[in-house]
C-alpha cells in the first residue's frame, strides 16, 4: 500500500477540464470555416477538414466532440495528460512531438497535445464512442436518478471504483472521487450497497463539478490558495484538515485513492 505512485501528482483532466476545453474550442472555432486541419495520428494522417465549418464543440463526460456542418465529428479524449491550447492563427506555432491534432481557421488555432484518443467519425455514429456513458454530470441532460440507479445496480462494487466507472455517471476522475468520498465520510472500499445515501453522494459530485467548471484551478475546499484546494487528494501523510489524522493513500483497482481513516471510518 502507498507505493511510489502515491507521490506522483499532476493535475488530471476530469469532466470539468473537458467542459472548459469544449467552451474555449467552441468560442474559437464554431461558426467559422476551417482553413487547416492536421491529424498526427496514423489512422487519420491524410484526413483534411479544411473548407468545412465547425458547428459546435460538445463535452460528453471526459470525451470531446467537435462537429462540422457536413456531418463529421472529431472525437478526442484527454486521458491522463492531454490538453488543448487555443492561440491566434497568426502567431507562430511551436512544433512539438506532443501535438496530436491542429484545427485552425483564419483567426484561431486549436492544438490538442497528448490526447489519448483522436478520431474522425460520422456525427450520426457518435453513439459508438459515447453511447456507453452514464448521465453526464455537466451535461444539459444530467439525470441524477438514473446515475443513482446505475450505481446501485452493482451493490458489491467498491464506492471508489463505481464512481470512476463512466458507464455509471460521466465526468468523475480521481480527484473528485477522493474528495466526494471524504466529504460524505465513506471509505473508498465500502460497497455501494452499504452506502446509506447514494443520492447525496451523487448530488454532491454534481455540485462539485458544476462549481469548478469555470475555474482553472480545481478547488473542493472552497479555499482558492495554492495547496489548499483539496481535502485529501494529493495529501498523503499530511494532517487531515478536519481532524488532524494522517491522510492515507493506496491503490484501489488501478487508481490511486486518498482518504482519512478517521473521517471515513468504513
Ligand atoms: Zn479526518
């Protein structure tokens, strides 16, 4: 328990990160004609979207869908290290082996770095890549009852793993998982069937992502100061902000989870 991975920390993309990226891409590209596209993934190396108009950029959980007026969708996923950068098209582009896709119009250039997924597919077939997702925490069609129903459908599963499973609800990553479980006093290993109030857990997750969707620095404590933003995530061996107990860290499934043994007794 608590191997080297526990010490490794970088801000991970979660639903709020993708929501913000989609908004910036929409502002830069939507309603304008692409003058350049450059896919640096083997499967789409010769795909050229120049001349098409972007109609919208839609976040779905941790997936991002950029649609064009002729029925194509650029589907991307940030995975662990991906990010998007929007810059004026007139500026010089700094080349990097990390670039996976470039979409530009006369004014703006959107560059996707280290994206875990980049593919182009017919918009009509988006279901193929996002159809498995549970209710989207930041989606206009957010459905809390359905998210609760899906979580409860597998009562033996640990709370931590169930929250990360995007088929239950879409948008939660490792940080929110650790933080909501702390705030609800639920040990990460507790089976979903033994959680008293799954509704409250889901509703808190929704509020937390929603409150952070416009913020660059994710904060779950309400404290914007650097290093004060989380209750337990990234705080291995530090004193719990609530009770002073040493925060623990361990791998659960294949992900790191943080918890306070006193505030999350079982
Ligand atoms: Zn505590």
